[in-house]
C-alpha cells in the first residue's frame, strides 16, 4: 500500500511540474507594464495551477485527500509575494471547502501554513528568491511539509493514524524533492527574465548615449586598443574636417 501511495504522490507531483512549466512558458515570459494587474493575473493563473493538482488528488480515505497543493502554495509565497499568494490561497481554500469531508479543516490548515511559510521565508531571506540554491529549496520543502504533517494532527483519530502510517513517509520523500525541482525551474525562469531585462536596459542606455554623442556640440572621438577610430561624431566632422566615413577603422588623423 505504501508503494501505491508513493506512486500516487509522484504522479501528482509530476502533474504540478507540468503545470508550472506551462505557466512559465506561456505567461512568465511576458512583462506587463502595470504591476498590480500583473500580480492579479499571476495569482489567478497560479491559483488555477493549485486547483488543477487538487482536482487530481489521491484519496487516502473518504474526505481525506493527498496532493501537491502544499508544494505549489509554498513556492507561490516564496517567489511571488503577498497578492498572488492571497489570491491562490483563497481559490484553494474555496475548492477544499467544496470538496468537504473530515479532511476539510486539516486541508485548509495546510493551505494556510504552506502559503505562510513561503511568505515568511521570502521576508526573512531579504534577497531575490531567484538565486535560491537547490539545497535551500530542498530545506524549504522540508519545513513546509513538517508544518503540513502538524496540520494532519487535526484529522479524526482513525484517519490520522491511517495518514501517518501510510502517507507521512512518502510525503516527506516526494514533496521536498518536488519543491526543489519546481523551485529550480522557477529560479531558472527568473534568471532568464532578469537577463532579458538587463539586455533591454543596456540597449536603451546605449541608444540614449548614442543620441547624446551624435548631437553634442563637442567633438567626441573613441579609439580601440590599436588607436584606430571607432566613433566620430558630427561635431568632430565640423571641427576637424574629416567625415566619419573617412576615419572609421583608421588611425587618428590628427
């Protein structure tokens, strides 16, 4: 039975990884100009990811289900901050209430604890979560799921015993590893986005500098290490008499 639980949790974790990859491929690459709409859209889409794994949960006993919502919500809190976290958590809580059963209170507690651990970790880290190491992500996953196990103490006695006998160990094997893998995918996407933003910033700065140099009333000339001319602005043409096309790539003519 333990093998069955392990396979069910692995399948749900794989589904979460697939959803996150799709999210990063089709949404995170875009960079909307208004911050608040971006946060709301992120929260709604990440909430749908969480709902997706919850709808494909594995039933341990009537009303008690296992899925990777804790992985998703912990990482949402860590990487996306308060507003997306509250939207995603609200969607997850609403679905868990609709699902009902004796696991409702522990399930809601897991949602709240996972999102809280993510937000607290983000706050005290005081650095961009995009540079999280694999070890840090794995430790983060362990902490999130220790709190999840504590929430499972709220189950009725029989269901609690069943959970800790059958699912507690598979949860602590699969879920921290899933947290590490999904978090690693997110850090890679964040790093790419930061690189793209830096390239755009550099291109914008270069364009502005080129306009300033071109329209400057002062002669501006640049040379390479062999003292050949690499730039020659309009003021240099007027002052020294040589056209730009005549001096580029050649030794300084004066």
